[in-house]
C-alpha cells in the first residue's frame, strides 16, 4: 500500500492562497478516480477538486473556511501499490468546466431573480424514510446551493437522506424530503417564546461577497443620485413591440431598453464608462460598453457581463441578458462572463422599492440602480394625469466622477427613456 498526497492546486492568475469551501469526503471514505473531493474558492471562482487516484481517505488538510496556501497538503489518500508516499508531479488540476463563479464585486440588488422550483407534494400518502444515522454535530455533505435551499425551507440537512457520493445530499434529495407527508407536530403558536439560536460561519461565496463589498465601501468615495423618470411612453412602445414580435422574437423586458439608454448616454459621457486602478492611479476609458447586469443565484448575487452592448439590438441584448442569467442560476457562468464590466446595471424589478443606494462595482466608477414602476398622479401641462413613474437610484465614485457629470449623465438617460424614439437615432 502507498500514500498519495493531493496538494492545493494552482488555479492561476498569480493567486497564492485559496479558501477551502467544502469537503465532499471524510476520513475513512473510499474515493474513486476523478471523484470530486472538495470545493475551493478564489476571488473569482469556486472550482471542484477531483482525485486523480482511487483509494481510502487518510487525512484532510484543512477545515471549511480555512485559507490555504497553493501547494500545501489538501488530502492524503491510501492507494494500492508499493511505496510509502507518492505526490503528483503537478498539483491536481481543478475542474473548471462549469465553475460556480463569484462576482467581481457584489452589488446590493438583483436584476434577474428566479424562484427555485419545488415539486408539489403528492396527494397520495407517503411514508417518510427513516432518519439518516448521523451524529448531532455531524455536518452532512451538500453543495452551497443545497445548503441555502434547505436553510430557506427550514430543513435540517442532517435529517435528509443523501443519495450522492459518500451520502452527499442532492437537490433531488431535498425534493423527495419536501414531498413527504409529515407527522411532526404543528409548529408552536406565533406568540410562543423561542430560545433557539444558530451560528452560521461566513465562508465561501458569502465571505467573498462580504470582503468585496467592504472593500468597495472603504476604497470608493460613494455618492448617490436619484431621479424620477416618466416611462409611460416607453411602456407603451414595449407593449406594442411585444404584441407585434413577441411570439417570433421573444418578449422584451425593461432591461434591454435601459441597456440601450446607457449605451447612447455614454457616448456623451465617456468619463462614466471607465475602470479606475487606484493603486496605479490610472483611469482607463473604454469605447466599448461592457455592461454588468446583476443576477441572482442560489449562492448569492453575481454580475455577468453583456459585452459590446453598443453593438446589440433590443432583442440581441434581451437574448444575451437571458442567456447570462440562466448561466448564473445553473452555475455554468465562466470567469470571462463574470469579469471585465465597465459599468453595472442593477434592478429588483417589481420588488425594486422607491429608492436604493447600490454599491459601486470596483474598479468601475458607476452603477445604475432601477426601482419599480408605479402609477401615480403627475402634473402635465397644468393637468393632473396618471403616469407610469420609475426612479433611477445610482451611485458613483466621487474620486473620478464629479457630481455635475453624474447628474447630467442620469438626466441624459432620463431624456432617452421618456422619449424612446431617441434611443434609435444616430
């Protein structure tokens, strides 16, 4: 028998340390070749670490949440064959075909949000499987997405039967658990006194989000600007386009129009479409509009990038936004799709509230926040009429963007959105 050591891999980009997010195996488990044994995370992506050998786990090199140096010992596996110790000539390559990528910087509100689909409980009576034999303090194996979904549903994962490798709890296992008829007693009265509490380690994507947000607030001199926009004419145009071409080209949301308004307004305000390297003290202006559109995932908020938005039609922008949002939700967004934005658009749609204060997505200098559309009385030419109104709540890095430039840029967007025909004039 011999021992094989898997070292923390070099993920690239000059990264010297990575965070150990989650183990999928424990000491004593048998692993097969190419089986995923752990998740690790850099500033830009979470990647799976496979085992290049089959054998028995002898030791784990760290705990979830621990930051480990590249090249340090990750796991020891007992393998068949002679020799006391074998190490890979090169650290094992991470599986990056579909990384669960983290955003370059997290923004506070989301542009596209999709609820998790749950199977409706069956009408036929079913029998709950016997509870899994786990210790009270044993942490069951599950991905971050499964853990978040279980938390949202109020499910303790230690009671869920896992059908994945080494008893790992999968989404299908949660579906099966949710579909069972429960004979548990009804919850206590809403007025009952509660004394329970739970400590949740801030690790993985949530830690990266927290670090990037704190860094953005510490480094950028934020200021916000809010302006109301009459989108009555824009909504009428959108309805007409959807009625005429929605079946053949797809339905248009408000987002492609906002992307178009940003592209046109940036022509006159190139100082907004920049990235600021505050360490090198260099501002880089971009002719291309690479617009980040905040999108919700199970693990947190991410910012996929609509590249060269200036070259896209309304439907082209709509298709790209939908494609990127789906890639984020399914965990298939690549690092390239999650980096390189020059300005960010963020919206909560119908949940957008009246005013928000989004955080600048460093190293950008501007983020445009979109609030919900509401109908309310407005004075137009001396008459009180009902109009569809929406606020743009935006933030800027005052180190680079002057208040006058920010106000004029948002006013330019307002003019384009209130007179939507001007969106398409050259």
